[in-house]
C-alpha cells in the first residue's frame, strides 16, 4: 500500500507527485499553490518509504519498472482521466519510466532535480556529483537513526553542505521520522537517505527512449545543485521533444518555498 496525501478538489484535474523517495520532497507550499490553480494534487511515497508499505529496505524485491507501474496504477485509480505526473530526485527517474511505459496514463510531465540515467556510473557527457561536496558528505558520521533529534540535526547539516535551507531540512526530517513506522534504525535511515532506490534493479536504460515522449514536459532544476548538477537538466530538456527548462537560480537540491509560485506557474501552464 502506498502512502498518499491530497490537496484541492478531488473533481479537478489530477497532478500526481512521485516522492523522492518520500512525498515530503514536494514542499507544502508548492502543493498548495497547485491546488489554488484548480488542480487535485496528490503526493505519494515510493515503496519502502514514508507511510508506504515497508518490507526489507536492505534487499528490495522489486525493480524500477515496478515503481513506474505503481505510479501508473495509482494515477488510474485516482482519476479516469490522464494525470499530470511530476517526479523529483529519484522520483523523477520513476516518472520518466512511467511516462514511457504507460503513456496513456499521463497528460503532462514535470521532472525536478533529476537526471536521465539511474543511480551508479553516470554517462560520460553528463556532469556527475560535485566531488568536493561528496567528500564533505561522506566524511560525516551517521547519527543514531532511532533518535529523532539526532536525525533532524544530521539532515540540517547535510542540507547546509548541499546548499539547501538547514532549518527547512530539519523540520522535514522530523516529519519524515514521525511518518516512518517504528524506530527501526535501518528503516529510518532508508527513509531519510533514499538508500533503497540505489539497491534496485534500475534496468532498462531509458535515456535512449526519451524522444518517444509526446506529452508536454517541464524540467525544473536548481542552478546550485551539487548532487545532480544543472547539466543533467539541460540534457533532459534537449532530449525530450519540446520540453521547457526552468532553472531556479537561487536553489540547490530542494525546491525552496520562495520558488513554489514560480514552479507552480510552470506546471500549470503545461
């Protein structure tokens, strides 16, 4: 079962937000702005994250294609009309595969803070994670994942390294912790860090199929993102026919509340 949260009128056109991996990757301010634009907004947690069913985060028995099928099934369950699908981070990878594998389920696509290849070795023409930033991240010791306060402080420190708002990251990490069933350290760590996704079978490659996408697409990315540098978004926008690129000049990994109106406007126009 997938954890979901709704905003707006259920009879309005559906905007389905795939989490990266939890639904709280999508800020409340953006969800509210979309709902004010007369959309039914539903954000959801990927498998093994947030309020969705958790089995074994150390050894997931499903693939990227299964996550894409979850997305299409949820869209069809929520509305008999095609949905505007949006994915952020790893949810953006799920969204790309879902739109390619289930084109009849979706009417538009938004890809935020993501790239056109799966976790692991990046294609030679795409910018990889910023090396200095990764060294700073991986030099940090891990918190006690069963301690809510320690987890929140760890998230704030990571956000500062990435260029995001530490206070916002602290609040979001606390909310993720509260929504995660139980205090099992492995489950809490998987939820906070999105580690399950890196253990998936992420085949097939989908980058070579991006030109098949025939729905209006927006690509949204922070100019200052050191994890997936903006060149990844530029590649997506080049390779998806007629895609529009919105670069958030002051943003890094997360979509800041200050940019919610700008992002909502871009999405509502598609």
